[in-house]
């Protein structure tokens, strides 16, 4: 459900948040996050357009967060690169078809829950949470 673009954007933003006030080059971000350089360039461009990241040219240039990590939600990041597409209609399947159908209503509810969780979680809170145990427990 989470696209590779979203994963890469979240990793890049986490990397930038770990260096508050310090500009990081795209090369250093790519190396630190194991994201292919060309793909990262596209992701960073989208994050700059969404005013989540600022870019600076020159010998001390690079990328920095446009605001504090605590003021950036995970939904902000997702919407910048690959917004969640909610189901409003589904193709007619025959007589008595309702729009949206029960399956689409269910899936839309799941997506609404995910969207709300992303909206209520800041990048800063994710970085501040304790490391997970190897059992896969939530922080």
C-alpha cells in the first residue's frame, strides 16, 4: 500500500531531520538512505515544491527541512510525493449496483484510518520514539 516513492521520501526526510540546521547534499542523503541518486533527485524535487525541504546551491549547499520536524506530518510527506487516492466510485457491476459498493466503502474506511494516523504523526515524534525491539512491536 505504501509506494516506493513514499518510502524513499520518508527515509530522505528522516535523514534530513537527523541533521537539524545542517545542509546535506543529495549524494550524502542517497548514501545514508540507500536510495538511488536519480530517484532521490525526483523525490527531493517534489519535497521542495511542497515546501517541506529547502535547497541551497553553492559549495555549502544542499537540502534542509523547511520547518521543524515536529511541524511536519507524515501525511504532509505522503501528499508531497504520492497522495493517497480515496475511493469515491466504483465501476458498475450489474443491476442493483450501489455506488460506492460495500467493498469500496470498506476500503475507503481503511484508507481514511491510514490517512488519519499519518496526519496525527509528526516526523519529529517518529524520530523521538524509542527503537523497536526485534519482535516488531510498535513504539
